[in-house]
C-alpha cells in the first residue's frame, strides 16, 4: 500500500490525533526489559533509546528527563514524501512547541512536551 506524496493533500488530511497517555524517552545500555511494552526504539552508538509509557518507566525505576504527549498524523504519508515534516515542524516552532518526530511505515508521530499538546494541536490545525 503506497502512501501519499502530494504535500497539499498531506497537509489537508493530516488528521492529528492524540494517543492517550504520557510517554518518556529512556536510554538503556542493552535490550529493554521483557516486562514492558516498547512504543518506539532507536539504536544509537551511545545505547538504545526507547519510548515507553511513563508509568512503565516509573514502575521499573528508569530515569527520564522529558514527559511527552504523542500526536499521530493519521494520513498515510509515503516514506519518500517531501515537505510534511518541514511544514509541521515550522508550524510548531512558530507556536513555541518543541517536537520530536518518529516516522512509521504508515504515519508520522510527533512527541511534544505534555503541557504543549493542546498548543501543538492548534498549530497543526492551522496548517491543515
């Protein structure tokens, strides 16, 4: 199934939705614990970065610095689409919202400070 490439279509049909919960980035020296659901994972030279629900990190005593709300753009964007990330990150920057972006096969995911979720949704609605 091929995703959308046309930037104007992508922007009009982003349909941002908040995933319930609070999420944190945790750096681990090895593999994640088996008793936790990893929401996202990135292998870096310095270690493994995982995104977990805050409650899981707290239960396991894992440290984190940033608590995020998770916004998913419901549009199925093609991995080679040009301009979507630039457009939404510019809109969020203009609104004073920092964003951390994860791209999945079907959707783009934006993690913003938990206190900025509503501001982010408003900024995204203005470009959609």
